[in-house]
C-alpha cells in the first residue's frame, strides 16, 4: 500500500524524536530520500571537494538517480519505522488504561489516571517555553490522547509558570536555506500544531497553574474548559515582539470577549489577571492558588465519570459549525506570521530578549 503525505509527515516528526543518534550514514540516507521525495532527482550543482558536508549530502541525493518521488517517500517512511524503537512508538501509541505513564517525551510528562490523560509541560527552568521539539511532542501526545481510553484530556504546566509561550531560541536555529526556509517550516509547524487543537475530539481542559504567555494563551480559545489559579496571568505581547496573533485568537478572542477587549490584549499586549480573564469569558473559573490543584482535580475526576460518548458527541455538536472557519483563520494567521517573522521588528525584539542577560 502506498504511503500518504500524512504518513510521510508523521515519519518526519518521528525522526526529530529519535532517542538515539542513528549515525551519519543513516542521516545521509534520510536526507537523500527526503530531498528525492520532495524535490525529485538532485537539481543542485556539485559542491567543491573541500565542502565535505555538502558534498556528502550531494553524493547521497545524486546517488538516488531518477528514483520516483513516491518510492523515495515509501523508502523514507520504511527507514524511519525501522529506526523507531519501542520508546518512540510509545509516544504515538498511548497505552490505554489507568495509572499509566507514557515514556518517550523529552519535555512532557504524559500520564493517564482516572480516565483523564494529563499532558504536563515539563520544562520549569525555562518557564515551560515551547521548543520546536515540544510542538511535535504536544501534537503526538494529543494524537495519542485522542485514541486512548481516557475521556478527558488536560494540559497543564510544571513549576511556577503555565507556559511562557514560544521558546524564543526557536529563532536562532537557522537552516542552510536561511530565515525564509525557517519561517516557512515554522509556519507549517504552527498550522499543524493549532489544527490538532481545533480537531481534538474529546473534552479538552487547560489547568492554568501560573502565568501564561503568547501561544499558550491564544489556544485557550480552542479549549472546552479553562481553570486558572489566582496566580495566573494572561499575556499576548505580539506587537512588542513584532508579531501578530495566532492560535485562531484573531477570531476566537473577539468572539469570546468583544472586539475592543480583544484588541487591548492582542494589539496592545494588555496583561490580564485571572479574575479579569474570567470576567472576559476566556477563563471558566478561578481558584485560590492554595487549593487550586485539589479543587480542580476533584472536579475533573467527577466529570470524568460522565458517559464518554455523550461528552464527545456534545463537544462535536458544539464545535462542528466552527471548524471550517477555524481552519481558515489558522491558515491565514500562519501566513501573516510567515512575513512577520522575517521583519526587522520581530528580529530586533528577539535579539533584545536573547541578549538581555548579557546587558545586565
Ligand atoms: C524565523 C522564524 C522562526 C519562527 C519560530 C516560531 C515557531 C512558532 C511560533 C508560534 C507563535 C508563538 C508566539 C508566542 O508565543 S509569543 C510569546 C513568546 N514569549 C515571550 O515573549 C516570553 C519571553 N520570556 C519572558 O518575557 C520572561 O522570561 C518571563 C516573563 C516569561 C519570565 O521572566 P522571569 O524574570 O520570571 O524569568 P526569566 O526571564 O529569568 O526566565 C527563566 C529562564 O527561562 C527562559 N525563558 C523564559 N521564557 C522563555 C521563552 N519564551 N523563550 C526562551 N527562553 C525563555 C529565560 O531565558 C531564562 O533562561 P536562563 O535562566 O537560561 O537565562
């Protein structure tokens, strides 16, 4: 059976999550098959003999001759699946059942207990900032949660923050194709990431244990319930960063809180307290920090005993008329960001953040 584009994309994600370095020879094979599958036969001039790395890559790609794109795609998927050990499989195929902890994630802790799958952002020393790898891990965890035995899925953070948004060092890892290639890849990644939230089939709950920034705030409009500690704040400093709204917030926020309140957050970067966010409808309920975990989990355990099919079907009927619109909004936001990320305003803001400690 021939592989689909989705299988190919999944395989690309799996490669990023490989626990063990597969070695240079395999990496060259993967590179060559990827290029052949996406661009066809080698179409670039042979690098000079002393440009060792690019010459090795060119040899590997050129060596595939006129192998059809479809076959290259198939071979790529087969090669990745032969490399994926049991730990990387466990990230996409969650083991159903209670009290299980899923291995295979670097910066997430995913557990299933009492019919609730909890996805914990687990990078507290960096305030749970989301690296490129974490975007992939969260997508895999959501996919697994959508297929496991749980009836509710929870996203929460470890340490004092819920999440400080996109890890700004994601801007520094520029590939040989330059900023433009990086921006393009990031735009696809962001689109896929947000799509996972739009399409998530089970009730999705955010347990906002502390301050939330950027994308961790905007996607809240795609959750079914948002519980917040009274320590939490909600901040979307997009203009300060030379960026623009994502996570469908350009559509969900005006709908939830009205256009002028949404503008204060999304254009002017007004930071809301948990109480304010609740008054605006972004947060379902605020709890005192001292009893937050106990009260929230007691509530969620009670909800998890409700009939799962009824909950899933109710979610579906509540959301289904909006889905097409949300996908279109997501695609447009990602497209706008593609050029924002290449702007001087954005680059300067990122450089300022990354160099701030050096200035102290
Ligand atoms: C070319 C195109 C590439 C594009 C790639 C994009 C990919 C998809 C993008 C999706 C769109 C998302 C947008 C957003 O989320 S915008 C919001 C981004 N986040 C921020 O601007 C927050 C930045 N952080 C802060 O302002 C402060 O750190 C914070 C207020 C959160 C906490 O301050 P505090 O003083 O309490 O603590 P520290 O600053 O000392 O933080 C502790 C350590 O954590 C590191 N940290 C925190 N947040 C981030 C972050 N977002 N990115 C990277 N690193 C972060 C911080 O540097 C400290 O680290 P060190 O101890 O090592 O210095």
